[in-house]
C-alpha cells in the first residue's frame, strides 16, 4: 500500500480499540474527535497529506524496493551522503508544518525503526535475539506507513544512586513470564508522548549499568494490545480557537504513563529479551543515535528558526529593534541557530559507512548539538518573554474582538504598525509558545529530550578524543598525556 | 467602622456595579460567584478575616486615632522604627496566606495610599494640587478598610525612543476636559491587577521625562464610576479543584486594561492635575518608594521561602538530595532568600525620619532588592523545573485518583517516601507555581514589578554614591574623582 | 608592652632567623629589605602605626584588662553587640589602607587566635587537650601584638574521592613522634600566605571526615623554629615603582609551602593532638567561623568598594557612563556590595551570646556572604576589563613618561578629562588589580578563600533550616515535610 | 626569492632601523637579541623554517605564478573550495607551533594583503584610488615573503557617542598635507601588535559612520619609514626560562602605539585616500572579512584544542576526572570547540565565487564564530583556574628545583601519577596561559579581536536574514512580516 494520506491515517487510528484514560475517564469516542486529541491528529493527517502533494511527492517519498509503491523517506535506509541529505530535506518539510513543535512527528519513530533495521548485524546469532523480527516489523511499517510511539523510562520513584526496586509487584515494567506464545510483561514505563495516538508502541529498556535480565527487552506491539493502558496527563489544549491557542489547538501531543497489565507480547514482536549485555550495548552499537539525533536536530533547527521569527515579530510589533540589549538577545538566538545548523552539516559532511554498509552521520557533532540545545533553548523562551514584557499578559480573546468592546480593543491595543487584532494574535502566539501550559511543557520536553543534561555532559566528556591539544603540550613542555 | 471581615468585604464588592469584561462578555453575576474571580476573592476575604482572629487582632490592627476602632496596620503611618517592624510583621502574616503569590493583597495599595498621606507637604500651596483630598481619601480608606487597585502604565503601542503619541483620539488616558464638577478623562491605562475586584481604583501618571500637562494627574475613583471599563485578559484559573490547581484556584488575580470613556472625576477625588513638574517629582519626593518597596520585598521574601519549600519538597519526594548539583541549586535559592532578608533588615536599621516626621525605611537597600529579585526569581522557577524533571509533566488529575485506574496510579506513581496521591499533589503544586499559565504569569509579573529592569539598573547606578572607593584610590594614586 | 608600631614590628620580624626559600635561594638579608617582601612589610608597618595615630588610637585599641596598656581591638573578646561594632570599625580602618587587598592583615589571625581563646570550654577536661595553652598564647599574642600566619591545607597530590595517602614518608604533615619535650612533626602543609613574614605560624588540621589521629592537632610555633621551612612561590612584585605597579609594589603577600622537617613542637605550644573527634569538631563548635568570617567579610566589603571605585574611575576616564550596558555592569557591583553590607549588618543584628558568654555574630548571613563573594568577585575583575577594553593593554611605564617620548604620550594618550599620565596611572591600577600576576592571584585567592565553593554550597544547603516554606505548603496542600 | 626561512627573516628584521621605544628607551641592539623580542622572533623564525621542512614544503607553499619559486600559501588567492582547504591546513600548521597563541603569525596579515589584492575591482576607476598599488604591494609581499602588522584603532580619548575630536593637533592620525611625493600623516593609531617587529606596517581607517576625508586612507609603509615611532607597552616576557614561563618566553607579541610624526607616505604606497565613502565601504565590499576571519577562526580552533588539552592535563594531574562538575566544565570547552569547527566547515561548504572570480568562505558562519569566541574563550581560562584551584598559586621556580630544597619539592609537590617537577611545569603552563600578565593579555586580546562585542552582536542581528521563521508564522497566523 505504501505511504498513506491523512484520511487513511485517521481512519486506521480511529479503528483501534486502544485503552486511553484521561481525567478519570476511558476515552470512548473516536479519538480523532476527542477535544484533547483532534488538533494533533489533524496536524498529523496534514503531514501524511503532504506526502501526496504533487509538487512534493518526490521530495517526500521514494520507491519501495519491494513493491514499487511510493513510501515515506523517513524509512529510507541511507547508503550514501545524498540519502542523508534527502532524509533531512523531508524531515524539514514536516517540521515546518508544526514549526518544529511536534516532537513525535511520524518521522521520529520511523527513523528509530529504520535505525534498528540497519543494525541487525549486531544481534545476529545471539541467544534470545531475533533480528528477523526487526526486519519484518520494519518492512511492515514501511510498506503500511505505520506510526509509532515509544516508551523506555522507568517510573521516577526514587532517583538516589543507591536505589534498587524491591517491591514485590513490579513498578518498572518487567518480564514476569514466558509462554509458547510470547513474553508476559507487567509494570509501567514513563512518558510515551502521543501514547495511544499511534498504530504501535515500541518498548525497550533504557541502557543502564545495572539492568536485570527481566528488565532487558525490546519489542513493538499494537496500541490496542489487551492489557495495555495509556494513562494521560492533563491535556494542555487551551481550546479549539486558533486565535486564542494557535499552538496548543494544533500541536499538543499528550504524554502518558504506559501500564502493562500482564500483557502478552507475541514472539514475533520481540526483538530481544533477557540478555542484559545486549540491552546495554545495542543502542550504542546500533545506528540509533546517529540516525535519530540527525532527525531531532533537524527539527530543533526549524523550531529555532520559528522562535527567532516570533522574537523578531515582537520586536517589530512594539518597535524596539533600536535597543542594543534587544539586538543582543536576538543575536543570541541567531548564534544558536547557526551553531545547530553547522553541527548538523558537519555530521553529514563527516558521515561514514558503517560495517553493515549504511551511511551514518558523524556522531560527535550531533552529540554536541544534543548537549547544546537543551541548555540554550529555554533561554529562547526567556528572551521572548523579556521582549514581550507587559504585552505577554495583555491577552484578550477572540470573543472579545467579536463583542461590544471590540472598538475599544481596536483603538487601545493597536501596535506601531499593526492593527490591534494582529498585535494580539502575535502576543498570544508568543504566550502559547512560552507561557501557556503547552509552551512550558515544550521547554521542559526539549530540556530532557536526550535525558539528564548532567549525565549527557559527562558522557560527552568521557567519550571525546582530547589528543590534539595534548600533542601540542607534549611538544611544548616535553612529556605526554599519561593515558 | 474600622477593619472589615471577609463577609463584609464580599458583600461590598458584590454591590458595586463595576463594568468588567471577560472573554467578550460583560460580567453579570455577583463577581464573588464568577468562576474567574471567586477563588481570589475568597482568599482576600480570608485575609480580612485574619484581622479579627482573636490571637492575631493585635498584630493585625491598631486603634484608629480618630474613632478608636481597630483598623488595619497597613494604614499605619510609621513614626518610629518599631512602626516599620509592626507593619512588616502584619504584611508577613497576610503574605503567608497566599504564599507570597498575591501581588495585590490589600496591604500593597493601603501602603501606597498611606505613603501619599505621609507626603502631602510636597503638594502644599502648589497650584492644581489638593493635599486635603489625599487626606480625606486616606481617612475614608483607613476607617472603612477600602480596597484599591491602581493603573499607571501607558499602552504598549510603540516602545521606540522617538515615539510620541499623535493620535487624534487619546490612546493613553488624558484630561480631555475640565468642568465645575471635575476632570473629564478619556483613554486607557494598562494592567490594573485585580482591576474591577476592588472598591476603588487609583490612577496616576507614571513619572516620565516628557509628560504633557494633560497626562499629568493623580486621583482615585470608585470602580463603578460611569464610563469606567475593566477589560480582562483571559483567566488563568485552571479550574475549581484545589488538587489540580492548588494555586490558580486560590490566587489568580486577573489583569485588565482600564478604559476611561469620558469619565468624570469629581474634584474631591483629584490629588493633583495639569502640572508636569509635580507629576514627575511627586513619586520621587514622597514616601511612595520606601513604603511600597518595603511592603513588596516583605512579600517577595515570603514567596522565596515558599519556593525554597517547594524545591526542597521535590528533592525529598524523589530523593535526590545527595547530588552536589542539586544541592548547589537549592543553595542558590537560600543565598537569594538571605540576601533579600538582609536587605530588608538593613532598610529598617537605617530608616530615618523624613521632614514631615515619618519614618522612612532606607531606600538604597530596598532599591537593590528591587533590582535583584526580578533578575533571580525567574531562576527559582527554572530550578524547580530542573529538579522536577519528567515529574513536571506526569500530571494525572483528581478525577483520575477517583476512577477505576486509581490503583494503577497508586502503585506506579508512588514516591520514595510518599504515596502516589501526595506525590502528584506535590508535583502539581510545583507545576502550578512554575509551568501553568498562572505560574508563568507570576514569573513575568515579578520580572516587571518594578518596571523595565534595564532602566532600573541604570537608575541604581546613577543614584548610587560611589565615594568610598574613590577616596581609597585618591590616597593610593593621588588624584581625585573629577566630579 | 601592648600594641606595637611599625618600627617595632619590622625590627622584631628582621630579628627572627626564619628559613625562607625563594627562587632557589635561602633568604639571607633582613627580610624587610628583600625586594619580594619589603613592600608588604612596609604596608603592614603602616597598619601598626595607625594604632598609634592620635585621632585613631581609641578606635584602634582598647585597654588591656591585664596590663592597662593599649592593645589592638582585633584581640577584643566580644561580650556585647557594641564590641562587634568596634571590631568591625577597626577592621575597616586597616582594610582601607590596603584597599581590602591584604588578605592576611594582622587582624585576620588575631581574630582566629581570639576565637580560639573564646572557645576553650569545648576542650576542657578532654584528653590531649590543653585549653590553658590557648589562653597563654592568646595573652602573649595580645600583650605583645604578635603576628601570625596559618597553614592547614594538605598537599594537592590527588583529589580523587578514593585517595588516601599511603606514602611511607609523610606528605601531609603528621605527628611522627612524641617526646617529653613535645610533638615531632614531619611533612608539609600548603599555602601559608605571608608564610615567614610573621612572628608565629598557627598550624592545625582542616576538619575532614576521615582524619587519622596523627593528623589531628593544633599548635602555634615561632616562624624560626628549627626544622621549619617556608618555600615561597615566585614573587608577584612587579617592581618598586608605585606608578607601574601601584598594588603589587605594596600589597603582594607571598604564599608558601610550609615544610616540617622533624620539627619539635614544645608541649606548651600544643592546643590539642591525636584526637580525631576534637580535630573534626573544634572548628564547628568554636567561635572560629563567626569571628573570622566577620573579619573577612568586612575586608571584602572594603575591597568591593575599591573595585567599584576603579570601575567608576575607568568609566569617567574614557567617558562611557552614558551606555546602558556599562551602567548595568556597574549596577551589578553595586548590588553585590550592598548585599555584602546587608549580610554583615544582619550578622551583627542577630548576634547572640554563646554558652561561654561571648557575643557571636549570626553565622547564617556570614555563611551566605562567604558563598556569594567567591562567586561574584571574579566577575568584578571581568567587568573592569570589559570597561577598560583596549586601554588595559596600552600600558607605557613610568620611565616612558620621563623620556624623550613623553610629549607624544602626553598628547596621544590624553583622556576625556584627564592628562595622559593620570590616565595611564588609572589603567595601570586597573591592570594591576585584575590582569597582573598579582591581580589574578587576588582573584584566585578570593575564589578559594573559604575552600572549594562546591563543598561550601553543599554545606550551606545541608545546614540551612527550610521550615518556613514547608509550613506554608503544609497549610496549603495538607501534609508535612517527612523529616 | 619566494618563501624565506627563519634565518633570512631575522636578518632582514635586524637590518631595519625601526624606531621602537620600550620602557623609556629607544631600542638600540638588534631587535632579535632584545630580551623583550627575542622569544617571539625566534618563534616566528621557526614558522618560516617550517615552510622549507621537506615533508611539509608542499603543504606550506605553492609555486609562484610569476617566478615559479615556492611561496607561502597564505598568499594564495583562492579560486576554488580546495584552495580554502589548502589555506586552512597551512594556517593550522603554523598555529600548532604557537598553540594558537600568536595572533599575528605572518599568515594573518598575509591574508589581509591577499584579500585586498582580490578586491581591487571595487577601487577601479574611482578617484584617489590606486588598485595598482595594491597589486604591486601584494606581488612584492608574496615574492619576498614580507611580514606586516597593521594599525587602525583611533586613540581611546573619549568613547562617548557625542565625542568628535576637536584638538588643533591631530590625535588620531590624519592627512595633514599632500605633496608631489605623497601624503603627509600626523597623529597616532592604536595597538599595533608586533609593531616594529615586521617589515612593513599596513595603516587604514576603521570603517565608521562619520569619517572625515583626512581620516580616510589606506597604505602600507616600511617599519623604518622616517618619522614613524612604535611606543611599546610594558613587556610581558616573564623571563628566559621555558620552565618558568613556557608561553611568554616564546609567544609574547608586544603591542604598541604607532606615532606618525609628519610621516611622508610615498604615492606608490597609497591604496586610497580622502574619500570617505570608499573608506567606509571598502572593507565590507572586499574579501577582507571572509578571508581574515577564516584565518582567525582556524587559529582560534587550535587555541581551543590547546586549552582543552591544558584543562584535561590538570584534571589528570590531580586526578579529579570523576567529578560531575569537573566533567561539565570540560564538556563546555568541548562543545565550544566543536561549534567553532563546525562553523568553519560550514563557511567552506557554503563558499561562493565573488564577482572577481575569487572563492569567498561564507560570511555568516564566520561572523557567528567571531561573535561566539570572544564571549566564550575567557570562560576557558576561568575553567582552567577552577580546576587548578590552589595549585595555580603553588608555583616554585626552575631554580628551586636546582637548589638544596629540590628534594622537599620532589616529595611534597608530587602529583597523582607525575613527579613534582612535571606537575609544576604543568601548573606553570596553566598559570602562564591564564594568570600571568601574558595570559590575561591573551584573554583581553581575544575578547576584543573583532572589536566591541556589543557592536558586533548588533551588526549580526541587523545583517541576518530572519525569513524562514517569518514564513512559518505567516502560514500559521496569516499575516506577514511588515518589512
């Protein structure tokens, strides 16, 4: 069948009998019509439609090697630098639709699945490892344009170094049984973004030092697998009005706790299990990091362009572009944007074929980008708030502009070169981006996208080659690095 | 009558026929029952009740010199250091009720009115100045425990240095006529917090360099004066549930644009008008800054204590107190808290009698505090978010805990030493404080409480005596400061 | 004999046969004439002279309770708040002479000795503890105006958590024997500032968790005790010219490694030994921290005033006071200065009598100040460099101004309102303060004055009472802090 | 003759009769033997020798199109991307010799001269412009491997916005006459680095808004032109010992004020004069920025590698690599290093042919790099100081290690895995890099390399295209950027 369109996507999602809980209720209606989900699903549908837009179809899709159907480029297994370039251009197209605000646009997990499919050599001939199952899933996903979410964080019970779970009942999801049909999983995993809104959910253990065999697994199952529950956080959709909530009405992806209530995971869905070494090594050995960070950084660049645009629009609206301290703030965003772009370009420039013949973007610049963005992007929000000043809390609504006081608003809220209504739309956009519950969740989401920033910096330091400077020092003062 | 209680307050406010617009509708119902206002009004009522709580009545009130009734201490005109101490203790009591989150608790504007009443000597015998009207208002306010808001910012049309309003129709509120009855005012002023929720509204021009005579005035009028409209921003009350919205359900003060539609301001309400020199000098010459910043800093200290408490509670809840980088973050809040406390203490220690015989807290330490807090307090929010990490977006609701999935939540969301429900309440508190629309508005509010921070630092630099160091340098290298 | 004067001090120091090594040579000449030491010794002499300056003698000295001689106020054991005030005023007088740049002005260690003398109750009746020896030393020091340095850091061999010294030969100074005459000490201690330039050296173990008995001791011995060597770092005196090196020519205190070559410490010099609990508890239990930090913060305030003066003088010299970003930088120093002053005042305001009847400044504000200053003061240097810009490297010398090119300099290096020679003196002052080897050592010195800032913040967090906020939260959401 | 070697360079420089003033004296001896200059000249000689090192000659030189001699690649006019690559590799080779610390290694000004020679089309047929003189100079420089410094800053008399020089006698160098032989120049320019140590000095006006005709010029003259004086700042060579002063003994470039005492600039040396429009446009229109920033960023990357090496060596020496806060600091340098590398790569990737057929690196990434480095590089110094802690002031000298106390030092200053002598060499290196007068001048030099950072950020903001984000916003909320 190949790449789907929006209608096909909505239809398929609505047909699933996924168990989604929100605010104490099991979602009954078709999820595409639920007020908490309809906005983001419509946006996702528009992404799928873009695949078939005549002027873009070549940029968005490629010919399936199996069926000759057009399929989404995020499923393309890159074999040359040009493939990385194609992947990036396609990812940008989708990211522009959501101004980079959709962290779980389908290309993200398509890329994850693709990275697994490029890395099955590592699993070959290892016990409890099923590289073929990965290939089957990949092919099925690619040919049917399946959508995914994933979940891998353990519940935040106790973050002390010395903590090990000792509860009788599993808290973090574990293998509690094995049958001829498959694994039995019980427990929970945290924060599946768009949990319940996708065809399948990919589940794996986050690589940690001390992983138990029963916590070591990776599999993908349909969202409506019996026993699987998605418990959503409060929805941050402000309302239906695009005027009032230009972002949350379109891009709010819910987050959910995923509960496994003795879920049977059929063997054909299992990638590996019960092997702690594989669980801790697979992600590092595979193309997972280079491929997915390449996708993420591409999206984050689009988001940064968008935030720069919002900042600049505020500057123009209240006419403060002449102030040096305002210019300095905008220049900061520009420097970050160009930095991210250069790091991404470098990762493609230095890309190399891996031992399986796939072209991996260079990891170091991506790793640097993934350390930089979580640190700087919250500051973009702050800059926008600092420029907007009191305007960020002068927020009348769409209905105000349709009421008897509309003339007052039109007169008193006019901007330097804008009518009041445009001015309010601009400030509501800035507010929804940085100060609404939707906006602050975006900030937090990027801050933790790649995990704990402290650990991430530690990893960068430990993995980085520091030779060049050492050689200069050795020449200068005559003795080497002892390592 | 003296100090009122909560019931009296609510009754009086509900009787006013104030014109409040919210989301395109004129508020019709008693405002104490309106979903956007009932929380904050109930909180304010509880403040007034505290005045009559038997164990606190002496701390909260003093005997009216006129009527011997008990009246609120925020109306006390300080004549000795002990009076400053009494004022501070009373302000703290009220601030603790709202965890420092109520920027416009009644003591704030009571203090402003009191500062005016202590500074009428400046206006004596000046043309178009009516010191007696200030005294009348002060006495009426004190004896009837009137509540106020104020408004003084001009609409944010164009913030360029070169901008002067040239519209035919006033945008910033101006005197457009004078009759035997009073001044006629037309135009708008920005951001009356709790606009419409108080007995009266105090209106004055912000001191600027180039003020026109028709923009130079100060007066106080009842909120339901004909022609006066309060146009509210969107309400940030998340809902009625104290579980879900522990803060916005109680402390959300609305902000509003105040529109003057040819409002007649009776002469007896006018403090001064049409004199640009008075308008630009009065606030600097009066006790306005020392008295009100003393109130504000007292409240901000309580808020900082609260934010430290929230941060520490998160630390305990997920048990991360052992990490040096977490300790560093908490230590930052502690340093700020102790700094603010010490500056406040210094302002009382160095307080001096002014020429009218009133005891003014020393302005320099308060000025420093008012430069420091807007810079550091947004960082407290960031620290709380950094500690909370993924927990800040794992936010099930009160109804979730009353539903069929409650057992799942109880098990999977338990914390180190807390049941899940407590843990979720704690994280929802942290979220409502720093990430809800209510919370981010708090951040922005403190950032701009004292106006543009860049200007504020400029003012501090220009007004500060830099002699001591200069003298050391002169002794050392032999020539003086040229100024 | 009582307080000495400069001449008496120099004579006494020159008579000692202290073993000082500098740049590979044992110092032979009278140290007061050595080019590396003469500047700082002359400055110290001027401090002692100040004690006898007629208009200051009452502010600088008090009557010895034993002999009725005038003795230095830094030896005053405070019994009321007024005593703290007197101590502070005296410390300020001395600090102003060195612009706060002399970290080891005599009052610093006088205060340490005095704090020990106020805290002997803790040692009473404990084994291996000699409170009387402390009293004798204190009395002798006070009555003879002895000067001291101290040394307590262990050599920086290996700062890993897991490191314990295993060398056969002691590296960190240890007790290697006990005789009827006293303790035998062998090993080294780090960074005695002014090591060798004082009458005595106070030696004690820094309080650590895992202290061995042989590393547990405190004593004071004359600088010329046999076997004691002071090995100086390179001298940072730039030269004799006050024009060229206005600061290092006067205030460069040398730092030295102190080597104990089987030094015999007579019993009457020993305060305690071989008791790890005493060694780790005494400093926390004693008046050491409140008294000495009170002295240090007083000096650091004077230094901040000086640095603000230098910054302002640069601003005036090149006439950049109109720029907002320059004003912002100066305002930062002002905020820090006022913060330090307020914290110091708070420590006196909240001072309390300890169980031995001595008035201790409140520790918390001092602890906060001692966390703040190391973080902010390097930034003052940076601000000065940022204001000075290219002027910081346009540094002709005194001899240039006496040579044939003097007219060129006079014309081309003139400043807005200053002749070139003054301008160059001002920039050389700024350079010597922040960019010379003397200046950068000052920065580093303050950064580590109170030890590792990371540990210091950790200690502040752990020791701070966080109740107030917790109580508000408990009222609000209904359950208490679990601790 | 082509590329020279070190001996040839020294000989040529020593033959010039340049007028250099240092510490009140006219330098008389051959400058290559003067204690303030011999180190840097020896280093420069070693750079020239590298051109003829058999294994590097192809990397360092190319064949002169005119004479077929080998000439230095920094004179190569790039016509394809490969040429940029060759230039960069050659620049790196030289930068590695000085660990990136030689801001005025010959390639810097060779690149400037080359950029002028690539940009003469702009000057063609303009009055008072002599493109041919540029070509002659370029050819002469290239074929004889001439070395240059330049000078363009006006004296820092008064940096107020409102200041215009009104002195009768010129302060900033000006044209005071024109004769048949050439221009007569009188006045001064600031901070020629290596002023007096090069064959020629390039002089031009810095592009400013309000330039007078008599301040509008560009020319190059021999350093020993009559009337030309170089007045040096104090030398920061600590001494001859490479042990004590590993950096200043080798890399200290002096800075000097350049005085023009009615200097005659022969017409054939003049590039343009008396045309304010040309003076303010030429630098922006020419290849000056893309070529020279490409050189500078290449060098700064090498310097960053070196600083990372020094930081890491300290970490290893005192064994603190396990601490998260140390790892974080190193990771910061790594992120900056990779950022600079990526921006440089991007500038080559996006390079384009200009209208004269020369390949210009893309300016935007270079402009971003030149905004980033001055902001972050001072922080590298701070990081090194924070890691080194007390070790940064425990600095015995080479002579100490040759004296009777050498055994003490060997024992007490040993490091985790290093003998004491190595440890001290490492810390002295770190000190010379960040805390000696040499080191702090390095910090200041980089901070202001590209001029005032505030202006630089302003320029970046104003020149940057902000369209991409604007287009997303327009799609989203429906109206365009007004510009």
